[in-house]
């Protein structure tokens, strides 16, 4: 069975990678979907986010990365993927994610959302904190891989 893992990944972190690694041992194939939402402003372009993610998962043959500038459920229907994985860190994530999953269920009843709890070490890791820390030139090595550290350094230089 194939599953999708959609998100902004602005930038991708070890928290995201952990969810991908654990999902890819449950499902036959994982498609990481890099969302491009015209209403949102991102630090990295969709292509930059895709390229960083592709580099991070390159050793894993059952993981692919794709861009999406439509509704995620529309892309999933096109790809004939019926499961969506979302990571959850705490009750606030759960609250937000449960509403999102219900909206997606109304749009597309054939698609199931599966939640996966974060590992304790990534409980407070979020892309926005990584961006903030990078802007202050903080140590990022425990949060994101070198490809992302380098990309952040370039952005903020
Ligand atoms: P973020 O919340 O870091 O900005 P995204 O919006 O790109 O990340 O999220 C993509 C998915 O990854 C979401 O389901 C989100 O809850 C999950 N996620 C993000 N960070 C973590 C983490 N540290 N541990 C587990 N899941 C995470």
C-alpha cells in the first residue's frame, strides 16, 4: 500500500525525516508531497524544498518526492493514493490535524488520514523555530541535516 506524507517542509527537519523513516517501514511506498500554497509565504521556494527533501531521502528506494500546487486530496486521487500520514507533536497539533482531516474527509471520503506521534526528542522541533534560530545564526546541527544547514546559511547571509 502507498501512502502520502504532505507538508510545507520549509525547511525539512529531522522530525519530518523520522516520520518518513517510520512510515516507509509500514507502507510499501511513501510519496512526500511538498505543498505550494499560494496564500502562504515561504522562506524556500517549492523547488528548493523539493531538492532538499530529495537529497535527505535519496538512500530510501521506496520514498519519492513530488510538488503539489492543488488541493492535496486532488493530487492523491490522481495518484490513486488512499492514505495520508501526518505527524503529531502535542494536543495543539492534534486539534489542528483533526479538523484538517475532517475537512479532507468531507472533500474526499475515500482517503484516510493516519496520525503518527513524534519521537520525544523531536517534540519541540518545528520548521518555524528552525528558521528563527537560523536567522540568529544558532547551532542547527541537531535539528536539520547538513544540506538544510547550508541552505539556511546561504539564505541568511
Ligand atoms: P512544521 O509543523 O514543522 O512547520 P509542516 O507543516 O511542513 O511542518 O508539517 C508536515 C507534517 O510534519 C505535519 O503533519 C506536521 O505535524 C509534521 N511534523 C512537523 N514537525 C514534526 C516533528 N518534529 N515530529 C513529528 N511530526 C512533525
